[in-house]
C-alpha cells in the first residue's frame, strides 16, 4: 500500500476485516442469520502456506463453554 501511496493505519491486534466492520459501523455476526466467519489464506507469491497448515486452525469466539462439543464435532 505504501508503494501505491494508499493511506493506511496500523493498529496492533486488529485485523483488516475487523477494522472495516468498525469503520462501516456494521456487525460481523447477526443472530439467526450469520454466526460464522471463516478467515483463511492460500499460498501466494509473497509466502507459501505449508500443506500441513492449510485450514488447520480454528478459533471459537465467545464459545469457551462449548469446547467439548466442538472437539467432538
């Protein structure tokens, strides 16, 4: 973005998808409509994703009390 002279702000701990939702004043999840957000990336020209790591991480947000159910599924 710097090379293209596109202004941006770095905010540690905040991902771009979160910043965009905040800027737009919108929720990322809506009860009874959308409850799942999947973030992933594919290998690209900047860096490769090791095959063993593709789609290998799962983060359950606000669901700690349901961890056993998630592990069973």
